[in-house]
C-alpha cells in the first residue's frame, strides 16, 4: 500500500473587536435585529465613500508584532469582485498584493510533547459580507446585512501542517493569541473566529503538492478536525480508485460527518483584484508601530515561562493557568492576596474553581468567587483553622454567595479542632468503641489504621486536624 502525506494550510478569519465597522461608523454589536446595523456605506449606496477605522490598523499591527512578522509601512486595499446576494456592493474590500502583515510564525505544542513552528504567510485586513438566512422563509432566503463591513483579519498559514490534530493545535494557539491580545473575542458560535481549511494529499516523499480542496466556514475545533480527517480519507480513496482530486470549494456537514462539493475553486484572477480607488494606501510610520508594540500585553509563552520560573510551577500547571489572560491574572491575584503558596493557589484555581465554572458554563470573569475571597479561604487552610476537606464545603458556600470564608466558618461552626487533649479524647472514645478492630490492628492488620482515622474524623464531624489525628492515633494504637 502506498503511504500518503497530508498537506494542510489554514485561512482563519478573526473578527476584530472594534465597536464600529472597518469603513463606517455602524455598530458591530452582535444580536441586533436584521439589517438594523447596516448604514449607507455598508450598503454601497451611490456617492458614499469608505473611511478606514484607525483601530483596525493598530490591532493588525499588534498581531503581526506578536508573531514576529513584518509590519508593512505601506499596504493597499483592493476590490475583490464577485456576485453574491449578501454582498451589496458587488465587491469586497480586502488586501491582496500588499497586505499589512507578512512572514510571521507561530510555535505550537503537539500531543507527543514535541513542538513545531508553523509559518504565517500573511495577515490582511478586509470587510465581512452579510449573511444569507435560509430558515423560516418557506423556500426563500433572507439577507441580513448587519455583518457587512465588519472588520476581519484574515490569517493565512503556510502549508506546514501535516495532520488534522496539528491543524487544531495551530488553530487553538492562534485563538488563544488573538483573545490574549484583546483584538478578537474569539466567540466561534457568533462567527468571530472561523476557519477555511485547504487540504491535499501526496505520496510520501513526493516534493510536489497534490490538488487541494478548500473546506469553508468551519466554526469549531471539533468540526475542523472531523472535516479534515474526512477529506483526507476521501482524497486518498478517490486517488487509489483511479480518480483524481479536483480543485474545489467544499462544505462540511456535521450531521453526516462529511464534506460535499459547493463550487469550483476560484483563482485570484477570477476575482479581478485591483486597488480600490476610494481608499488611499495605508501608511504606518515608526511611531505608530512603536505605539502598537507598547500596547502588547505579556504574551502566553512568556507568561507560561515566568510562571514556571517565578512560582515554581510545573510546565503543565503553567500551561493550564495561562490558557487565557483572565485566568492567569486571577491566579496571580490569588497568590498576591495570600502572600505566597503558589502551588496551593494553583491547585484550587485549576481544581475546585475551574470545576464549578465548567459545571455552570461560566468564564473566569463571571466567577462569583473573587480572587480575594479565594485567598481568604486558603489562608484558613494555611493557618489550620479548617482542613482541606472542610474547605471544599466553605468554597461551595462562597460560590453560593453566603459571605466570606471567615463568616461562613463562624456561622457553620467549622473551625478545625487543634487542641491536642480534645483530639485525644475523641481518639480514646473511638478505640473504646472498637475493641475487636483494635485487637486486629495490634495483631498486625495495619490497614485498619485508615478505619480508625475515618471513625475519629466522623466523631469530630470532620473538624479534627488530620495531621494531628494521624500522629496521635499512631501513638495511641501502639498501646
């Protein structure tokens, strides 16, 4: 059997997080009534002229700097001509020969623990088209032009990806980066971050690329992986059966788990690109680029490395805590409020806090437990006011909004028993109540130690200090 190699390149559209559109003052807010946020410029009415939103240039420059790319001091907007009902002007304003960002790179981590650098060919600015609506129109289609003119940054990778999993890893890393930078909200359900995948196969060792198919508008990591895997299998089966792959645009059907042909793949000359006569070249001076660089936050890889070096965390813990900028900030706020104990803080942020957030489907920014409140709870574990087990009950009460940790501990009488004589009395009562188990333990059945610990904790209602219980019980059981 012939061995095949997959070649994948991704074109990712990130909606820039501006309040207004790329060439007009119309709002970009999601969820408005259809066609309520499309002004004369978005509709391409006669006599209107586009004016570039300065913020989109700043955000594009930030992205380019974050991936070590070239920022073009001069870039040009072009008209990409095609007809579609949701494209009112009959052309899309984009960038073609002279994009704002060129020749970047992004390092991704793979499942086997290795890493890989993926080239970024370009990132260019463009306006989004409207949206065709096919439901509830009884055989007709509706057109919503609210998205027309929404600013996009299209990020085009080199064909460096060799599997569906690599493609997903790259897409996730890019998603993390644009959200970290604050230039995109990353909401895939709302269309803020979506992907077109170019997939081809070739015999292993063959230097020439095979014929590629483009899978359009993938809006989830799961769909990207499934669509690419299906397309790889489809192309290999087709070639091995004596057929040939044709260059085309395909759509992914998640219900059937398959891609299907949409139209023949257009070439650049089909779009008749030419510089937009209504827009001057975009010129960025050194001062503008320096200001964009100064506005960059600490990038994920830098933050992860700092968490390892400064807080002594494992690479895994640091990676989890820097998944989002907000999560990393929350963690650092907990450590600062507690005044240390970075590992204890990490365990609680990644453990109980994240579990509750996942259960409620909430983001860290929506957490009802503030960093200061969590630090207050951990302080009581630290000074042995409560045990780790009781702390979980206190956290649940914190989440429910019952006050801070000290108030909950006092109200529920959860203060840990650390008085040695009081713990000894409980141990004595347990030993007296279980003579048969005591005899078995002293006869060599060491596993019964856990039984006695459980009985002591039960009798003390979980309030006895676990370490003291273990130490004192070991002495008492010796006899």
